[in-house]
């Protein structure tokens, strides 16, 4: 064991990493990417080694933000380090890379090492990539889901619990802040947790964070569901299926979401809150995770089967995802649009129809509405203002940010309009290009960043009319987003010249 003095490094690296002076590293026989145990006052964490000749002096240890926070150290504190072995789960990840089926114990070991932060970002990314390419069968998926639940806390409610989740993949998918309060206003209990953005520019947790505190404890979730009927929180803040957020963390930069990981991620969150019944949204269409009906059916049947294995009755809703839901993309803009819908303002048809379809299915599952009558009941609850009231109760119970109406939502202070180069009808709206532009503008981390679509598919535009507006919290990111927008042209107009390719001579 070597005792070293802490030098905090104010950089987030997305995992537990340290820097050693090369002489200290040599003394312990360590090389870059090796692993050490770092110990201080009974707290022991595994970290990945980086080596420096001059940045870190002999006797010092450079500690990046994540490990500094976990070990609760400040500059000058001392920690002890010792080399440690690579965990067995790295071999199991390799087994999946070679296309072999994993056992229940091997999967449990991988998930446990993810939760205990024993895997480096490279190993974790390899795991996600291996499942994306090799896939998992239903047994492996069930074991993975159960391992994700068993390595965290769970909540037992004394009543029947309902839940709803989307596999995501379509921009602007703000159905949850509308559907959940509708169902809760009708008396259903919904402890909804969400992930942050994976492939989109705003996950439900990102947009809810604009309006309220989404970092609740298990006890807070239990109390708020008891008192007001529902929560809309971030799963990563609470120890419910804690592996999920760590996996999402590497999926986000890769922009990938493997089929069996989607199943396990969604269902582990539902099982951890003790859901008995749930509705699953499967957005389908070009440039989503589900390009066609065949894939949608496969998702639906796999989710229903996994639900059965876990004791959750699940109904799937295949919804249209070929262009954004509503007109807003990005955390604050989506939060504002969801509130506008709850306030009964005129918002896009696609948003109201989707949210009330899903809420209606929940009402039918809960026997509050007769089969086939749920959607009308959901629309009535929305129109009556009861869903808005319920939503305000939820966000105030979670922790008010002083936002009571849509006008209060702070959006990006820099904006740029993108104009139509000609007259015509919008023939293509590219989900992927819009997400890329919104992410370049800063979403989801910069909450005010995103896009408002002035035009959607089949709508007419005049030459020079605003097609969409890009918002950002910083001028530099706005300029970058405008550059990308001009290159990607996310909205195509019928008859528009798509690209001009010059001859070699030009
Ligand atoms: O679209 P992308 O970013 O891939 O998917 C991530 C989103 O999908 C799920 O939706 P919800 O919580 O049911 O709304 C997740 O919780 C997250 O909000
Ligand atoms: O919660 C979710 C939604 C989509 N994909 C995931 O991996 N998790």
C-alpha cells in the first residue's frame, strides 16, 4: 500500500480515474489503464490508473471529480492505494463479444461490477457494444433485468401500482408529463421514474428537471405517491436499478440503445417500483429505434413476455415516431410545451393525441374506463383542468422551482430563425438531423437549448418563411448549431434541390 496526498482535478471523466506520478506507478508495477483500490477512512473504491511525468509529483495522487466526490476528499487529504486485479466480468464481456450466451451468474457479476464502479468506461462501452451487435436471448435479458433490480433498492407499495414508459427514439416525446397526471387525477398510483436522454435531445428526466427536483429518495417517492398519486423523477438519482444510469451514461455519447438493454433498462425500473400494470410506448418510423412494423411487433412481444416473467401485465402502444412529437425539442422548450398542453392551449395535435391515447390505455388497465373509452375519458380529464392541477401538485411535492405556468419556463436566450429557401410542402422531417442540431445547441445539458418547429410534414411554406427556430444558452453553441443546420437541412421541401455536386472542372 502506498500513502499519497490528494490533488483534486476539476475535470469530469465519466468514471473513477486517478493520475499517478510515473515513479510511484513504477514502484507499484502499474501501467496506464491498470486498476487500483483507493482507500480512505473505511471507504474503498476501484479506480483506473493514468500516469504523468510532471503534472502529478511523487507522493501525490491526481483525483478527478467523480472519485473525489465519491471518496469525499479535498486537496491535501491522504489516501492509500494498492494494485488490484481486473474483475472476472471483463472475461464475461469478452465472451459476449465472441457471441456466446452468458449464464445467470456471469450476468449478475457484470451488473454488480457496473454498480460498484469496478469497470472502466472502455469496458462498459465494450459491454454495450457487444450486446448491440451480438444481442441477448430472453433468458439472458430476464437475468439482466433481475440483476439490475437485485443490485439496488426496491419499493413495496400496499396498493396496485401502474406505470408507463417509452423506449424513446423520437424527438420531442413529452407524453409523460401529460399522461401521468391524467392517470393520477383519475386515481391511479404511478411512481414514474425516467432516464435522461439516450438518443434524443431531452429525456423525460431532463425536461422534468426544468420544472422540479427530480432527485428524490426512495422514501420521498413513497410519500409523494401516497399523498398525490404520482411522481416524475430521475431513476439515476435514486438507488432503484442503479446500473441503469451508469449504462445510459455510455449509451448517450455512442447514441446506441441495444434491444435487450432497452428491455432490461425499462423493466428493471418498473419492477423496482413494484409496478403491477404498465403501458409501453414504442415510437415507430424512419430514423427512430423502430423503423418498421415487424421490429415494433418484436419489441412489443418481447416486452410482453419479459413482463410475464416479472409478474407485470404490459400493454404496448405502437405510436408514430416518423417526425417529432409536438413542435418543441430540448428540455425547457419541451417542458413549456407540455405545460401548454396541460393548460389547454393550442398545441400540436400529435402531442395531445399521443398523450391521451397512452393515458386512456392506463385508465382501461386500471378499470377506471371501459375498454375503448379510455381515450375520451383522458381527454375530458385534460380539458377539465384536473390534469394540470395534478401536475402542479406533483412538481410542488417534488420541490418547486417557482414555475406555475408555461410562461414561467426559462428558455434559451439566444435564438436563430432558419428560413425556407423556397415555396412548397414539407416532405421530409429528419429526426436525426434535428437531434444533432439541438445537441449542438447544447441540449440536454443546457436546459434552454433546442428547437421549435414552425413547420412539420405536409405543411405548406412560403419562400422566406421561418421553418424552425434554434435556441441556445450560449452564443457560440447557437452559431455552431446554425452551421450544422445549414449543412444537414433537416426539413426538406417537395421539389427542393437537395444537393448540388459540381463537376471536377468546376
Ligand atoms: O429518446 P431517447 O433519449 O433515446 O430515450 C430516453 C427516454 O425514453 C424513456 O422515456 P420516458 O421516461 O418513458 O419518457 C426514458 O426514460 C427517457 O426519458
Ligand atoms: O428507459 C429507457 C428507455 C429507452 N432505453 C433505455 O435503455 N432505457
